[in-house]
């Protein structure tokens, strides 16, 4: 039997945007309110995507790394989830520089990405319009989802990770 494909995914974004909560949501379909913010972990997760079992190795970064550590994580990964918090404009502004560093590290390959605007349940505190996320994703030529790790009704979190796996497998 053919070995099931493995993809290495790294989750990046400013501390506090919900990276760990998103990964926990993907793995357990649950939300955990408090998660050690300094923790960096890798997880293995299997999912059936388009009738194929794919094993994801997921690196949940802490979001406080120095440039050398970031570059190491970027070299390790095949695909990248760039997360911002729709209630934190600063976290949105950190996405483009992350993307530039990724391009630099992965050159000349172009890099499979998805952009995630998290905490969509906090619409009353929104600082980043949906259209701004869409525009940034168009510039980066990647898929875009607004989602909520704590109220993931439509399963957007899993959909985003699965789409990224497809993108990696297409290359
Ligand atoms: P990380 O530093 O990016 O890993 O962020 P965490 O996953 O530790 O989450 C930071 C804080 O945001 C925690 O207090 C979480 O409970 C909260 N949080 C994460 N995702 C969501 C979300 O979708 N909605 C809301 N309301 N809070 C969230
Ligand atoms: Mg975390």
C-alpha cells in the first residue's frame, strides 16, 4: 500500500492571535480558553482530504521568536498558515513582513500559504475589515478565511488547513 503523504505546516502570527487555539480546535474540535503562550509544539494530525489520507505535522509557533528561529521554522515547513486577529490591527500589519521573510527563505520556490483572520466571533471589536483581508490574500495569491477558534460553526478552521494541504500537494 502506498504510504500516506505527509505535509509539514507551520502556523505563524503575532502572540495572542489564537494560533494555539486554532490548532487545538483542528485536532480536538474543542476550544481551550487558556493555552501557555510561550509554548511551541508540533502535533500530528490525520485527515481524509479528497479521498486521500493526509498526515499533517503541524508546528504551532509561539509568535515571539527571533529572526533566526523564524527562518528555521520557515525552512522546516512546506506550507504556512498566517494568522491575524480581526480585533488587532497590529497583528494584521505583521502579516506582510512575515510573508516577505518567507519568500526570502524559500526563494526561488513560491510558498503555499493560507491567510486566516481569527476571532470572527468578536465582530463588535473588529479593527480589520473583511475586504482588507481579502485584498491582502489576493496580493499574496492565497486562500483567505475568517474564522473563530471558539465558535467554528462552518468548520472554516479545518477547511483552511485542508486547503493548505491541497496547495502543498499541488506543487
Ligand atoms: P497564540 O498566542 O496565537 O497561540 O494565541 P492563543 O491560542 O493562546 O489565544 C490567545 C487568546 O485569545 C486566548 O485568551 C484565547 O482564549 C483567545 N482566543 C483564541 N482564539 C479565539 C477566538 O476565535 N475567539 C475569541 N473570542 N478568543 C480567542
Ligand atoms: Mg500559542
